[in-house]
C-alpha cells in the first residue's frame, strides 16, 4: 500500500512539473527574447559613458591581476634563500640573491644586507618603512577600481532620471490618447542605465576589496619575514653588531 501511494505521488509530481515547464515555455514564446545589446544602446550617451567606464575598470582589473601576485611581493624561493643566508650571516649571498629578483622582498633583503652595520632598531625601522611604502603605493593603484565602483551607479541613476523625464514628457504630450506601451518602453529605456551601472559597480567594488586585502596580507607576511631574517644575527638587547663580534 505504501509503495502504491509513493508511485501515485511521484506520478502527480511529474505531471505538475511537466505542466509548469509547458506553461513557462508558452509564456516565453509569448513574451519573446530580449535583445540586450539593443536595450543597452537605448540608453544613449549615458550607456556609452558607462561602457567606457566599465572598459577602464576592466583594464585596471587586468593590471591588478598581473601585478598583485606573490611573485612580485614575496617569492617563495627568494624567501627561502634569504632565510638560509641570514642563518649563516652570509650578507654577500643575501645581496646577490636580491640582485637577481625585482620583488619587494628583494628590496628589503638588499637593505638589510647593505646596512648591517647600523643598530638593530634603526635597521628594523628602515625595513618597515620600505614595506609600508610599497604597500601604500600598491593600495593607491587600487583606487581606480573604487572610483569606477562609485561613479557607475551614479551615472546609471542619472540616465534613469533623464529617461523618466523623457517618458513623462511623452505622457504630457499624448494626454489621454497616449498608448501605455510607449510609456512602458520609455521606462524600460530609463531603467537599463541603472542596471548597467550596477553590473559595472558590483564586480569593481568586489575587486577593489579583494586586491586591498591581498596586498595587506602580503605586507604582513613581509613584516614577519623581515623579523625572521634579522633575528638570527641581530637582537635588540645586543649592543654589538655581527662584525664587531667577529
């Protein structure tokens, strides 16, 4: 009896799904497909400006994808080489390893190797300043993405307001004899700019925060690496440098 009930319920469920899919197909046939390219072009000059802003945001996104990588900040091989050289107090080897690399860590390692004679506190402060300047410089290059994310919705809203003004002018000219389809087309034309602005702004804002977080994490990792490079042979409680100990 239970099996028969389950079979009947499954048959009813299949029939419901079939009926719903058939109704969806009929509705889609009645409504027709939307030509999004034509709808975007209906936005006029505002849509063109938004497309240009989106293109600029895409260019900066690609640039950030290329630059904001670990290889440009703290390469694994260079980090390992510098740690080994620091444990041996091999400052010449540290400097040679940094000369073969163009990352931020290479600048820090080269600074430590070439200024090993100065006190620990000053050396640590100088290395931290190098890292802070590099992180700040990269954060400044993220701001175009934030600008794109900020102005895109505003441009879309401006296009919507302009479109709504035009649609109300049409209603005022046509009066009671106006066709509702004309008003609907004008409103749809107005709203497309807002949709386009949000489509551009959402990924731009997400990309900005993603790259900002990634750069900050690289900065923290470089600070930790700098401390590990200096700890084997420099200590804040020691008054002598490695050269004076020798």
